[in-house]
């Protein structure tokens, strides 16, 4: 059974959670958006909004993604073709990469 102290500690942890993007993850995401926009700007915009919303959910549910293939990482499937790779370091959710499922990570 979880003690009240443990629950309060977890709640404070969640309240202080921040999301930070690595430069590489930002570049990945921008390239994906540009690729989609080349065919359909509206789809690109919607993909961006959906992705950012799902990533924002990590602040409240940091373990939402499945355990990653790389030690201490997690994988959030944001679309059938795209995965966000991230890790939790202290009170920071660090977005490491955003890749098409056919691309290998790391």
C-alpha cells in the first residue's frame, strides 16, 4: 500500500515537471512537419497540434510512453508512423528524438 507521504511526494514531483526538447528532437520535428506540409499544410498543422498535445500530457503522466529499447528511455507513439523518444531526469521530461517508425533509434 502507498503511504500518504509517498503520494504527496509523487504529486509534488508531477507539479514541478517540465518538458525540454533537445536540439536534435526539435530538428526532427521540424523536418517531419515540413515533409507533411509539402503535400498538405493543413495535415501538417493538425499533426503538430496533436503531437504537442500528447507531449504536454507527459507532464501529468510521465510514464505514459512504453519503456524504450534504450536504457532509461521511454517511447510515446504519437501516430501510427511516428514515435517520440524521451527520458525523465529529475523533474524534467527530455524529448530526445521524434522519428518515423522505419528509422532506427538510437
